[in-house]
C-alpha cells in the first residue's frame, strides 16, 4: 500500500519508511487523546465489508464460509 504513494519526493521519503505498526500506534494514541476508540482488526475481507451497514468482518480461515456482506460500497 505504500508503493503507490505520490506525495512528492520529500513526503514519500518520510512516509514510506514508517513501519505499519508504528503508524497504528500513532493513530491510536492521537485518537485516544481526543476520545475516539480505535479497533485494530486483521485486514481480511475489509474491502468487502461495509462499516456503515454494520457488516461483520470475519478472520480469514475461521468459519468464514457462512459470511455474507451487504454488497454496498
């Protein structure tokens, strides 16, 4: 996901070396400071599920055959 960034040479250099876990920690810290709860989940099926439709996001390989998504994007 970092390979396709196009923010200019300087910003790309600063952003692309940032570890994924550190980015999550920074977002969680900033969100908690203003009272926003962050829920970190595995990325499986996140492009199929809709947060607005309250779709359940299963973990890959764990009883994911019976899962249906809303189909809205």
